[in-house]
């Protein structure tokens, strides 16, 4: 009897496992869907962290002021003073904990955006309709990146057609440059994009010069780049030595950083407008 019950239980467990395994078709998609379900509640969480920060700071300040007023009036009740100080410390702890939680939620949202773009990454995307190669590239990034799309709609004038900067006695020029700073709202932080267009097959020397120019601007602006693009409009396919160089020479921020540490790293992305109406991308990078 015991053996029969045990066999029956094992059989149910095996069927349950098979059923669960059949429901999981793509683990990455399932995890991403789970993360997306959390993001739908992020606005409420961030609202709670705001009131937690504000309320904790106000209560802490009021309790501290109350304790100071008791001492100034000569009231030395240890219980009353102890409770006031306890409420004050607790309020400030809640305030700073809410601030830390807000930073975590922002970091989570940024990483989730990156995963979403990675899932929908297309190695040979169709070139958007546009009058110039730069316009077509801006539209492409607005199509694949929600932050860029929002900034493109709100701050079109920040996406410059041509940009030059004089620094350290050098004049560096870019065919396209975007710089948008936000301190409030969902898209906090700085968006910085660089574009250089060549009408021939690029060389490693072109990339090295481009990288030096970008580093000068990044150091002066003190903000990391979101994308650094070298766009080839005509010519043959991108050479293998150029692709290899981009894979091993990323732009780090801060400029004094080293690989292996928590830093922002961005490659030079190689784009080529292929005759068939698609972009040829040499680097898999989603920002």
C-alpha cells in the first residue's frame, strides 16, 4: 500500500514538472516579461519613495527641533528626550533609505530598458526614410531606443547636424551630435550621442582619431556617451581589421577607468548603408 501511494505521488510530481516545462518556451522572454510586470508598478514605488524621503526628513527634523526646544527650556525628562531622538533618527533613516531605494529603481529601469532593446535587436535593420544619412540614423535610434525617441520628440533642436568644439588647442568636428540633460522625470541623466560620417571604407587610423576626439569632448562635458557611431555611406563591406579594433578598444568613463571595474563602457559602432536598404552593423551593442 505504501509503495503504491509513493509511486502515485512520484507520478504526479513527474507530470507536474512536465507541465511546467511545457509552459516555459523561452526563459529569457519569461524573465523579461516578469521584469516588465514589475516596471508597470515602478511609478507607484517611486511615488512611495518620494513621500518616504520627504516625510522621513520632515518628521526627523521636527523631532530633532522638539528635542532641542526641550533642552533649551530646561526640561530634562530622559524618556521624552529619548523618544524625540529616536523618532528623529528613525525619520532620517527612512529618508535616506527611500533615497537609496529610488536610485535602485532607476538603475533597475535602465537595465530593463537595455534588456528590452537586446531582445528586439536586429542585426540587419531596415534604413528609415530620411533626406540625409544623419536624419536616417537619428530616426533609427529613435525607433530602437525609447529614451532617444522621447528626447527626439521633445528636444529636436538638441540633435545637431554638425558640431565642432575647440579644446586644448584642437578643433574637433562631428557630423552629428546630441546632448540632452534631464534631472527630473523618468529619463534622468544625460543623453550624449556622437556621429561621424565617411564616404569611403574606414581605416583603423580613422577610428583612433575618432576615439581621441570623442574622449576630449567626454572629458570636457563630464558625461559618458550613449552611442558613438561611425557611419559609412558608400564603399565595400567594413574590413575585418576595423571590426576587430572596435571590439577591443571601447571608450571608458571616467577616462581614467580600467576594465574590470564598475564603469561605463561604449564602443565605436560601425554602420554601413547597404545598397539593399538595410544597415550593416559590425558591433552588437544596445547601450
